[in-house]
């Protein structure tokens, strides 16, 4: 309903009666709190709809009569009430409405507010809000210096996540030299992350923007050493000779095989069409694969060509077992499709290696899940 109202206002009212449309949009924005309080928006659809209305507010305002206090003050007042995040697009897109001078006046207001808040030292949340708003105006102006100021005032010694954010912003503005200042030196380690891989990837982007291909090639080779992914390998190939590409491929495969994570080994090997090694790992790690999430298994299956029967069988069995073990009745149709593909693959495969043959696997499945009648009724309906 929200999106329908958005469409009607933007397409049927705004072109003819912009002032009226603006008032309707303001009224629609005022319903956000009530809407979000009354429903489950865990998927974010309603919040997204209201964020789109926020953008429409800017568009309509630019076509409407300015209030007596001016649009800068109107934007400032609206930005104050953003508890639900629906106004997040307001300041980064304020250039749709405000001139550069007006944006810089707004930035001065937020910077002064931030400095005053930091002096008081009693409300970290207030510091954060002032900083976020200043960053928003910096985005509208595409001003890396202002964005940096907003961060450093709050965090004089930024962590690697903040440095990544700053570097990405500079790169997005084409300010590659400024971005590189944040990418110098080691970013350390993190338990579930590879900060230096991110740093090197961004550094390579800077060298691309500066057309420094030799430095980019060296950086990408270093990146492949610490983050051996197929994507990183592909980035290097256009920058090296055929001989060097062959050497890097051998080194890349050796690095992949040292990975402890099964997905990190299988995905690149499949993409490199190293199917024999991929099959060996899939057989060896079949118990580990069985514990992977459904979406991870599905992403692997999509990489496997239809004629690589053994790997497909392993992944299809894992997917089917996942559906049946968790009794995911809405997914039974997918499970039936997986089992029927397993039936077809049984007529094509020449060897199951150390895996149970299809007939034995079927006995196992029926032994564990034979009482899931809704699944078997779907499977038996040809």
C-alpha cells in the first residue's frame, strides 16, 4: 500500500500539483513510526519503502514553493527525527534540493554541534548522530576532507573498519591519493576477517584509478597470497604473461589446498575446472559439507557443470538431507527435484568411488525419513 501511494503521488499528482504532492508526502512520512511499530519488518521491506518516500520528499521539495524559513532549515528539522533509519537517504542526497553553499552551511551546523557535543562528554549517542549527519552532508558534496573530519573528531585513532569506510568513500569520489593514505601499513588481524586482504583490494583499486598497472599487479599478487580466491586470481590474469599466469595458477591451487574450510577449497577448484581434485576433496569432506548451510551448498551446486556427476551427487544428497532432517515442508518440492536428479544421475555415473550407491542411499533416506508422507507422496507423483 505504501509503495502504491508513492507511485500515485509521484506519477499522477507531483507533475501537476507539486505543492499538494509535497504535503501528501510529508503526511505519508509521518505514518512511518506507526507502521513500523505495528508490524514485523525483519526483512526491511517497509523501511525501504519509507526510505524511497524520503527521496521523493527531496524531489517534491525541489519542485515546490520554498517555506519562509528556507529548505535548509526544513532539511535540518526533518533529519532530527530519524530513530527508525527511514531518513538515512536524506542528507547524502540533499544535493537534489540544496545548493553547494546551503550544503556547506548545513555542514558547519553539524560540525559545530559535534564539537560542542564532544566538549560536553556526556552522551556518546549524540556524538554519533552529529557525526553521521556531517558524514551525510559530506556524501552529498562528495567531500573526502569533510567526511574524514566527521570520523576523526569522534575517533582520532580509527580502527580498520573505519579506515576501510574512509578509503571507500575517497575512491568513490575519485580521490585516490587521499584513499591511499588510509591504506598504508598493516591493518592487523581479526578473528573472522582478513583486514589486510580488504586493504590490498582497495589499494589495487586506487592503482587502477591512477592507471599504475605495475603497482596494481604487484598488489594483486600479494592479495592472492593472503586471500586465495578465484575472484582475486581472475583480477591478476590480464596483467601478467601466459607464463607467469601458469606459475600463479600452480601457486594458487597449492594455497587453496591448504585452506581448512571445505568451501574455500571446493569453489575455486571447480571454477578452475580442476574437477579431479575437487571430487577427491568433496568425498573426503562429505561430513563437513553435510553441516554447511542450505544456501552455501546451493551456491556450490550452481558452480558444478551437469556432467560432473559425482560432485553433483554429493551436493544434492547434502541438500536433500538438510531439507528432510529439518522437516522443511515448504521446501519439499525442491527436495523432490533433488531426489529425481539423483535418480537420473544414477543412470549416468560410472562409479560412486567410496560413496554408497544410489540404491543403498535410498534405503538410508527411507529408513530415516520414511514417515514423512507428504514428501514421499510428492516424490511418487510423477
